[in-house]
């Protein structure tokens, strides 16, 4: 059974989200503060973590940052309405997706299922190693090497790099990228695409400030340069 960890300090949200997820067939665990959430996420195996940004004892941003250093578990962040800076910070430290409170429980379940579909598609991809210049991607093992050095990528970062690597030199629009990442025609704020690309560049570029692998095509999107 798919396990979801919900980290939120509001009992009403924990109760509503837990009821909706369990009704949809998920197994749900809870934590009411950041420290407890981080400990639970590191101690046990979860398929998805739903993480509020505003938490006592440790912020959701810090939980995400520390969790990302140890695990590639998908993270959906919950942010307050209008808290754009928080959403940006959440994506910058490795969150895969976010929802703004108040949110639809059906949308949350849809986002979680989209993340799980992406994971399953990655696992079911052909075992062929994909090479583009100095990049080497193993879809089966979810592993990436850059000039022979292993790199830890989040699920969204791996999904993005795999998309670009399957068609090097092709320009992908921001909308195409977000539709691919979220497995949905709904793409929300397409600026999230730029944050995912920026995070990925930190891991695959020699100089992220002057990228020569993932190239920006002004006004359109991005392409992968074989080098």
C-alpha cells in the first residue's frame, strides 16, 4: 500500500487530508511539527511526503532541505495563499510540487497520484543507459552521472533531465516541461519550471551561472546541449 506522511501542525488539516487519502486507498502517517516530521521521514519508508511550510520547531523549508540531503522521496509542499517567496524557497530546496492553502483535497490526491505515476514510469522505463555527451542516465536505477561523477537528483529533477536527454537539441517550452513534470494539462505557475531548471543546473553544470548543457532559449524554454 502507498504510504504518505503528512506533516502539518493544524489538526483540522491533518484530519481532513488523512480522511481523504485513506478513503482513496492510501496509508497515512502524521507529524505535527518539523522535527518530528523530519525524524519520521528519515526513519521510515514513505512514497510521498506532504509538508506544510509553516511549522513549529523546524520550518518546512529546513525539513525539506535536510530531507533532500538524505532522500529522494517526493515532497509536496503546502503554502499560505500569496506566499510566493515561500513557494520559491520550497522548490529551490528540492520540493517536487506545491499547493496553496486553502486547497482542494481532490487536487492534492491528483498531484500525489501524478507523482506516483511519474515514479512508476521511471521504474518501468527500458534499462538502456542514455548518454548525452558527459551525461549518463540510468532510468531503471534512477541514477545520473556527470562526467563520471554520480549525482543525487530529486524525482522532478531526474524526470526533467530525462525529458531533455531523450531529444537533445530540441527546445521544450516551459508549458511542455511542466505538463510533463506534473503529468497533467494543468501547469499552474510556469515560473516553477525555471526553479526546477536552476536546481538541476546546480548538479549537472560545471558553472551553473554560465550553463553550457541546459541552454535557455529566450522567450520559449530550454534545450539540452550534447557536450
